[in-house]
C-alpha cells in the first residue's frame, strides 16, 4: 500500500460537490487508486475512485473548457 499526500492542493468536482484532494491511496496493481477529498461546502471527508472525480477548470495551467 502506498499513501501520497500532495504538496499542492488540487480542486476536484465530485458527486458530493467541489472539494480538495487530501490523500491518494494506492493498494496495488489490481486495485484502482482511492482519492480522499475534503468537500468545501460541508467539511466532510469522502473517498472516491478515479472515475468519480474530475479536476476543476484552471485557465492558468491550461485546463479550460471541458
């Protein structure tokens, strides 16, 4: 198991609302990564699979319209 704490905040859109990735957990080759996200509006902490979250737009780094 590998746990990564990003040095830089990454805002993501989730089924529970917009939030910030706090941790990324990788359990191994055959299990997808799990993203621990703090939801901005509620402060709740949820875990999501890669397919459930999307990076928010950020024109400064070239992530524009999706």
